[in-house]
C-alpha cells in the first residue's frame, strides 16, 4: 500500500459550507451571497445538505467521525436547530467518541446572542472572525461589528463553548509595526486558545481587488509585510503560542484545530454545501470533489443525485504533491516516502539544495519546512517540484 493511504488518518471529517452573509466583505473571494430575503432558499439548502450527507455516507461506507467544521459564509446565521440536525446525523452515520465541532462566526451582538443555542446543538469550538480590535480598521475591512462587540463575542464564546479561536487580519494599508504589536497584544490578552493571523491578500475579483487595480488601494510593500509577519511570530511565541502551521498558532497541542490537522494530514473529508471541496478515497483512489457552486444548482443537484460539479480521481503524483504541499505547511511536515513517489531524494537536487540553504530539514523520517522555509513556502515548493 502506498504512503498516500498508509499515512492518512482513517476517520472522515465534515466540512459544511453555509454561504450566507449579512454583508460581503471587500477582501472576501469565498463563495458567499447576501442573506437578506433568502429564508426559503436557506430552508431548502439545509435539507439538501442533510440529503448530501446521507448520500456521501452511503458512498464511502462506515468510518469513524474525525471532526465537523461549519464554515462559510457565516454559519452562525444558520438556524441552530439545523446545526443540531447535521451534527446528530453525522454522529449517527459515523459513530465515534467525542469530536471537535467548530462553528465560524462573526462577532456581532446578534450572533453572540445565539451562542447558547449552538452550544446546545453540539458546537464545542468557536472560530471567531475578529479581524481587528480597531474600529477604523474594521470599517476599512467592511466589517459590521465594532471592536467592543468583538471583545464581548470572545468572552461570550469562552463562556458558551470553552474553546475559542480568533482570526486577525494584518498588513493593512498604513499599519505600522507598533500598531500591530499593540493590537495583537490586546487580542492575546482576551485569552483565546488559538489565533489565526492572516496577511491581507488582495484578490482580483473582490472590491479590494478592483480598488487596487485602479490605484485606490496600496497594501504594504513586501519588506514591510515581512517585518509584520516576523512581529506576529515573535509576539505570539512570547505569549506561549506555537506556530503549528503557517497561519495557525495554538496554546499547546490540545488547542490545535483537529479539523484542519485532519485535512493537512491528508485525511478524507466530505464537502457539503454550495461550492464545498471534499477529498474522498473511492475504490482506493484519492478523489477530489467540488460541489455545485450556486445555491439553487447545488440543491437541485442533490435532489437529482448529482451534487458535484467536479469529481476527479487524482493520479498518485497529484495526490503526493497535494499531500506534500499541505504537510509542509505544518510543523509535523510530510512523510519522506512522498519524495520517492515524486521521484525525488534528499541526497540530490533540488531537495538537497533546499536543505543546505536552510529551508527544509528531516526530522523523524519526515520532511519539514524550517522557520526560514515556511514564510516562503510557495517558492520552496516551486523549486522542489520543478
């Protein structure tokens, strides 16, 4: 049996995409739609997700449940009773001991008021889109919450779920290193167990992308962004966080995201909901799935037994490249056996060159990106997979 099967977790994760948002953020290029006036559509979507869960479970057969992640969009706009039905059905189809069940949320007071209902539904971890603790920055980012609401949401999440992760966006136009240091320190002082800091990325098909194209938006220069990255790593490390993945920091192993680790380790997961991506082992072959993107198309596709717009059997090389890319993002790295699948060796170029230059190393028979290599991982992978 190849590494691609041997080294993977045997359980199955669930990713559920709820595409509705109260407003569309100017930096967001996810598959999202405005929620207003779509209540009937949302009800149909909920039933489609449950039906899709049943169908994919029948396709892959009995497996232990590894994790559930409700993402979006804004899944905290989902009816809590629908979340309860999805979680209960997943547990029935894939019996397992207690697993991590994460809900993404925005820190508006309206959503915070629903935390108790989501906890009752089975959510035990909150991933909060805090993004900033500066009101001017929140306005710039198009967020519909204030810094004060953000603070209240963190505290309410800790009370309701115990486990709270916060997302933050840095490298904003005009942001100084000192400003970011102070803002990051305030976020850390709130006591989250997990922090996901992301550099602001300008995507072409977004409002920010259009502003950038016409010269109305200028993100920091590359060197300034690199300085902010280093300040992020130093600030979180000093506070006791481990950078266990390029953009994910946890206060100890127990605080790591079980769902994300399952994906990065090459585990199977169902993609449920419009545009959701999945990875399944079907007839022994790693298979990539992509659900139909439009809400109505997805619901109709599920009803017709055809929820996916794409179902691609990956070649052994494609599967190995994907596994290597994901593994090198983490401190665990990736199994050395992947190099053989890719026709590579640590004793010859390009891997040997990347190791001698300090970008890669070998630990416990695993290829690992170093602290120097992770910030430039795209370049490392490009050099490795020429």
